C-alpha cells in the first residue's frame, strides 16, 4: 500500500479521532475551563512517561522488525513472542510502582492528593493498555492498515462516549477516569475482533523468549524511553514555569494552543507512524530511500502548509468553536505556532530515518539536546515576552532541529 492510499485510510480514522477530540475538548472547556485543561495536560504527560516504561519502549522496534520479518514466519514469531515477554515484565513492574507511589504522584503532578485513586486505577489498567499498544504495533508492522484503522475508529468512539458522560457527571475527575480506562475497554474489543488472527493464534503456541531478537528490540527501547522521558518531562517543566510566571489559567491557554497543533497535525503524524516507519524500515537501497523521502515532502508538506494557513486565517471561528470566551487570547498567539508546525513536520520526515534504521546514538542525542534547548528557550522567552514567547521558542527549536537533521542526512538527501 502506497503513501496516498495509506493517507486515505488513516485520514478516515484521524478525522473521526479529531471529531471525537473536538467534542471532548469543547465539553472540557465548558464544564472545567483553562485550569482543568492544564491539569489534564500534566496528567497526560505523566501517563506518557508511565506507558512507555510499561511497554518497555519497544513498540517502534516491534513495528520495524515485524515489517522486516513478515515474509519469514520463524523470525516473525520469535520477534512477536519476545516482545510480549518484555511487555509483560515491564508492565508488571510499572504497575506496582504506579500503585505504590500513587499518593506522591497525585501531589506532584496534580497538586492534590484527592486524585490518588486515579493513579491507583491507572496502575491496574496499565497492563491492558500496554497489550493494546503492542497489538496495534504488530498490525502496523504487518501493514494491515484497514484493521489498524478499524481499531483506531473504535477507540475514538469509545473514548468519546465514556469521556463526555463522565465529564458531565464528575467534571475533572471524570476526564481523568476516562483517560485511564478507555484503552482497557478497547483492548477487550480488540481481542474479540482478532481472536482468529493467524499471527495472534500462532503466538500462543509459539511463545518463548529469544535473546537475539530481544536485544534488537531493546535498542529501540533505549530510543523510545529517551524520547518518552525527555518530551513529557520538558512539557511538565515548561508548564510549571508558565504557571510560575503567568498563572495556571495561562498554562491552560498554552495547553489549548498545543492541542490545536496536535489536532491539525494528527493526520500527518498518524500517516508517518502507519506508513513511513514500516516502509523506510523495509528499504535497503539508498536511491529508493531518497525517492521515498522526496515523495513524502511533495505530498505531505503542501498539505501541512494549507492546513496551518487555514487555521491561522480562520482562527476566530476555530477558537470560538473549540473553546469558550476564556480562551479568546489564543487568536493572538497562533502565527508562530503554525509556522513551527510546518517546520516540525519537515524535520520529522527526516527523523523517521533514525528510527527506521536504528540510529540509536544520534536519536538519543537529538531527543535530549533539542528538548533541553526547548526548555531553555521557553524559560527565557516566557520570562521576557510572556505567553507568546512559548510560540517563539517552539518555532526556533524546530528550525534548529531541522537544520541539524539536514546536516546529518546530507548524503541521503543531496
């Protein structure tokens, strides 16, 4: 399946996910407001850290090697079986730690120990969430795009129904409960839908731990865990700085800006993970790799430019639809954020080469270095320019990241 067809199928799933997210976000804006959005952002960053740890950080590696081994049944099953064992052990350890330190987590991340029970629920549900992510990674590697899309659509619908219902009756507590339980429910549907899947059935018969395949997966674990720690941690630090300098309401405004970026880029980032990672992983010829990269730029970047321009030009209507009058200041903060989104995707098209080709050292360096730069720039600009300084730091950081990747992959591109 080529990039255009993959984009078509992922667009369907992403459109439903975006629509679902828009409705949820509107409900949050009405019933909770900017302060609640800030807390939700903090919890989501914590859950990202926890989920990558519980999955052993191997899911990108699973997608790569499943794509590489899909014509070799023995290697394929060794890879999948080993990934299951790694996930199970990592999840068990993470679950115990989340539950044991639930009170501390509630105090540090949400500033209120009354949320302790949320972290306890999360600790119990993390096993199902991890298995759900693992199965999706396997399907992605097998390039079963239609099945992958069906699951994502189901997940969006379930998330919408549960979240809106819980927001209405429980407010911020309801949102947090939905965040920790949605994927667990989807996992039960996933097992039912794929109970006759040839790979999953063979897995239960062919289940053991392969040291060689596990070692290869653990290289990806290093990359994923680095990214999983660096990115959410940087956002947590930045959000705390915004709260310190501007207040928690402004932190919620910035979270809303970040949300707008995430929503309009979701079609692209989904396509990159579903198509680009397995595709680049399977290419060994330098000429074909260059052709695939340029094909991505010709199709994806014009789409991002049009999307970002549309959001900026229609910002009055978009902000009014998505949020409440309390968020109206967003309209004055979108220009540099939208330009930054275009540069971000331009750099990500190159960064996927690092993941696909297991360039562990370079990837780890870039994740740590550029997240640190983002934090430093944000601290500096929010101090001198206020909230709009966040959009300056976002743009400058991705310009630097893009220039660095052009240098790293100059032989591939030029």
